[in-house]
């Protein structure tokens, strides 16, 4: 009983919980999913949630899509709890709050103000979001209603968002700083200076802090500014203001850098005048003068405001001591000037060449260009030539590089000057000035220039190295192109010649193809006029029969593995197609034109003589196969080997067996090539032909095979018998 009751209570609890959750889900769906007449439209409210408690700043956020109207009308209103009595409007048809994802978001203060209400009392309200959508030609409205509770707001402090741009000022300057602040509750803010020096003041409504006139007190001052919202919220900012006395201005001046004291100018050289202008503004022009006594000045030229150097051409100036004056004039008419130390100017027309000091063999060479990596630029050298009978005074030496003195790094030995350059010279034009005085009070000076260029910018040494390098590169490229063209041509030529040599056919034997006709020339044996001719006939075994009336040497057997055409047989003719015997000289050659363009020589022939002559049968292939090889048949490599009797016998048997097989194969090929065929391509039975001739003519067979009859008249040269034989021969063919 207790177990059943427990089960019942649990089941009841689960059922009640499920119904409660189902009801809440239904309420949520009803509140957030209004029925729409057009399935292409969409509308639901995301914020605030139903029955939410709002305090201060809040947000209304809803999703709205009308597939037939890009800007559907909408209204977000605040109603009394019955959702029928309107209290005020939060937002309506404001499309600036529409976001790219079709959400509309509006931030509002639950304490007010809203569009038509300055403030909103706390309490219960109904938020009503209504939209008007389009369905074809008709419009329909959908509203989302949800209860809200507005409770007493919690005041939030204002926030100062600005920073002091500058806290360091000088006496005589004025101070100004505009304080910026915001209040999350939208309260009206008021600004105060809680800590500040007496010379500062603030506008309580705008937050602007200013000084009372120019700053006169020197020191550091702590400033604290506070902003209040009127509801107990406030924010403060602190900074330190420093006031310093006005610094003494630097004096305006102009300073001549060159010519320096005791410098020497020459009328045949470029003489550089250089100066520096400090703290002078609004310069209108700069004027240069020279004087022999520093009182009476002669104008050289007028220059622009930004000029700091000038090359003076002193060709018309006499030898003597001079001063240079630089005068700077501003746009207000104020002038600044500087006068150089006394220097010397030497005119070439007044020089006594025979008895004067000079400087020669300078390095780096005058007006020469060097690459930046050349080691020669690490040293300045020259040769001093004192006047006659005098010597160089080392204490009088002056060396300037780019108008900077480097005398301390120089030494003189045997009138040779050597100055080491410790720093790398920059690219560009450089100036060298060297001066010395000899023991006879003769002064010599020299100014020259050289140029440092970037590596690879040209033929710096003037020796044509870069030009030669370029020429070598061009020649190398041309050679490479030549090889790329010559090698394929050479390979092609060699291959073509090899193919031509492969195409050449060397014909060996007794048959030669005439170049202008598809015929072969055959050589026939010499046959006596009154003797019976010999005929070429097939035989089952190669046999050579000799006659006392005709001398025919042994024939040479030529092996043909695959004869292309059948041999031509002449039966009853005085001339036959045969292989030229070895060593036989033909006295009566005859040419027999053939129907076929090619004629293969017979591998082996058989010469037939009358029956009355005794025939001698040659050895058969079997007998030849059984013959043992002699010493001449043994290869040289085999003779050099040492074998026992059994090994020798085995090798000899193997060799004899191989040679017998080769002869048997050759005989089979000869036999097959020697069979006569008729016009239909069938093999002719020669015995049948002989029997037919015997029956028709009733004459005695002549020879072993009966190829022709013996006729006295034919032997005596009767032409009719010869014609009959020719006819029989054609019949056999």
C-alpha cells in the first residue's frame, strides 16, 4: 500500500509540472508569435520579455519583414495594464533604428522622457508593438502585447570622458580646458572646481576651465574638477598645471665658416665662401662683400634667403690680404652681418714661378671619380716643392677635407704628405685643401676635388674594365647560341648519313637487276651445239651427274631461309635459269626476260644427263651428318683448351649433330624451292608428265626423269623438234 501511494504522488507531481511548463510555453509562444496572414511576412518581439521589471535605461527590439513593403508601418506604445488605454509612445515609424538583419532596436529610459511624456511614473504597464503589413491589395495589422513593471530607478554616476591636452605653460600664455562628461540616466550635469589656483575659473554649465588673463605665477598647481548630476551622483578629475618662466630667446646671428684665418684664395681656382644663419626669420636677401681693410667694401653678389655658400671667381682681384662680409636683410629691413678673418688671395699674374713653393702629385687625383669601395680613397697624399734653397715648415701645414681640418692625422716625410682618412667618405663630390709655408716664407696651397660614386655606376677607373667585361659577356652569349644551333645540326647530319648507308644494298651473286627494266640478267652454261642440253629439275636428294660430253664443275649451294618467289624452270629449252657455278666462265650468255620483277637464285641445282650415262650418287645428308670433323673444323678456342677423351668425344658429337641439323634444314629448303608449279600454283608431278609424253609420242624416254624424248632429228638440229619441245615446255609451265 505504501509503495502504491508513493508512486501515485510522484506521478501526480510530474503531471502538474508538465502542465505548468506547457502553459508557460503556450504563453511565450502567444506573446512572441502573432498569426500572420501572409506567409512571406515575419514579426516577433525579442525585448523586453513579458512581465519584465524595467529600471532606468531599457531596449525595445523586434524583428519585422514584409515581403511586399520594405518599410512597413509600426508603433511601439506604452499602455495602462488593460492594454487599451495609451499612456505614451516610445517610437513609431522611425526607420533609422532598423538594422541590416531586419531587427529594429530602440533604447529608451523607463523613467522618461518618451515622445509624448516628460516622465513615466513607476508601476505596471502594457507594452504594445503593432505593425501594419501588406497582403496583396489588402493591409492587415498584428500586435504583440506584454505586461511590464516599471520600478524606481537607481541613480548612476556621470562619467568624465575628456583629458587635459596640455599641462605645461609659460608665463604670458593663457590656459583653457573644456571638460566633457555624460550621465547614464540623462541627468543634467553641473561642473565645479573643488581645488584650483586663484587664476583659474570654470563655467558650471559647460565645464570650460580658463585662466583669468595671461599666466603670471610660476610653479606647479593641482587642479580638481567635479561634475554632479543633481541626484547624488558625481565624478572627479585631477591634473597638475605647470607654469614656467619664458626662456631667453637665442640671439639672431650669422657666422662665416670659410674663408678661415690665413686661408689662401687663388684667382684661377674656385674659392668657396660659406656661412651659417641662426634664428633669423623672414630673410629677404643675403649680400656678399670683400675688402682689403675691412672699412671699404666692394659688393660681390646678392643671394637668396636660403643660400649658405657661394663660389667666388676672383680672377680680377689683385694679390693681397682681404676680408669677406656677409649681410643678411629681413623683410622688415632689419640687418645682420658677419666679417671673416683676414685671408690671402694670390693672383697668378703676380706669381714668380721660378722661386715659389708648390704642391704636386696629389691623391686622390684631381677631378677624378672613384667607386665607394676603392681603397685609394682612404688616404690623401701630395708632394711639396719648396722654393729654391728652402725647406718645408711642418708647423705651417693645413689640410682640410670638405672644409674640415684633418691636419692632426697627417705627417710629412721627405716633402711627402700623407693623411689617413679614418671614416668612409659618402657618395658625392669632395673638396681637399692643402697649404704649407717653406723656410723662405713662401706659401703654397692647392684646392682640388674628387667624386665618390656608387659601385657599378660606370667605368670609374677609366681603364675600360667594365667595357671589357660587357664584351666578354656578349661573346659568351653568342658562343652559347652557336653551340645550341650547331650540335643539333651535327647530330642530324650524322643520323642522315647513317640512314643512307643502311639503305645501300649490296647484291652478291650471279643476278643483277637492270636499272631501267624489271628484268634480271641470267648467265647460262655453255652447251655444245650437237650435244644434248642439261635441264634443271627437282630431285628428292641433291645429286650431281656428270657427262663425258660436257664439263660442269660442282655447283655452289646458296642457303635461302625464306625465298620470296619460285624459281623459273625451262623444260626442253637449250637455255636454263641456274646459279652461276663457282669458277665457271660463260661463253654464251643469254638473257631471259621474266614476268616477275625479282628472281631468286636456286639454292642447289641438279644436272640431268641421258640414261645411258652412268650416274654417280653423291653422299646423302645423313652420311654427311655422320662424318666426324677433322682438326680444321675445330674452333681455335677449343684447340687451346685441355680436355680428356670423354669430353672431347662429347664436344665432337655435339658439333657433328649441330652441323647435320644445319645441312638437313638447308636440304629441306632447297627441295621446297626446287618443286615446279603450274599457273594455278600447284606442284607438277614430273613422272606423270613423262608418262603422258610417252603415250602421246610413243618415243623412248631420255634420261632418268623423262623430261624429253630422244629424237635423232632433234639431235641433228631439227627445228621442228625444237618447237615441239618448246611447246611441251610451255605446257609444263
